[in-house]
C-alpha cells in the first residue's frame, strides 16, 4: 500500500459558480372604455418614471392595441408596480387593470 505524503499538494479543480439571473416580468396595462387617457398617462409617469412623450406613446398603444408594456422588472418589483397601479386606480375610482407576465 503506497504511503500518502501529507505535504503533497492536492490539486482540486475549482467549481465555477453559475449565477442565475432572476426571471424578468413585463408590467402590462390593459385597455378599458372608462378610464380617461390623461389618467393613464399620469399613472405611467408616476409609477414607471416615463416622460410625457413616452407615457403618451404607451397610452396610445394601450388604447389602439388593447395593452401596453410599461416596464420590465424582476418579479418582486413587477408585483409591487402592478399593485401600485391597481391601488391608485381604485383610489380614483377607475377600472384600470394591470397585470404581469413572465418573459421566457
């Protein structure tokens, strides 16, 4: 049986840590026939830090296509933004709907 020398260097191959990026989610506002366009623009500016021009462009997309993406965030932030929009709309008695959708 061979003797093992305790002073002998043992070489281990380093394991590469693979970091996984968090899943990203789109925050989407849905069109309705009752919420004023100005309120939607204001909501997008307030919660998604968009300029008037960007918010207006998103609002027009919502109006013409039925929905518009306001931002892309990790799940916790996306849920928070969605809830902020829903609560703000409810406080102002508007039926504005907001959802999140995972990006694959």
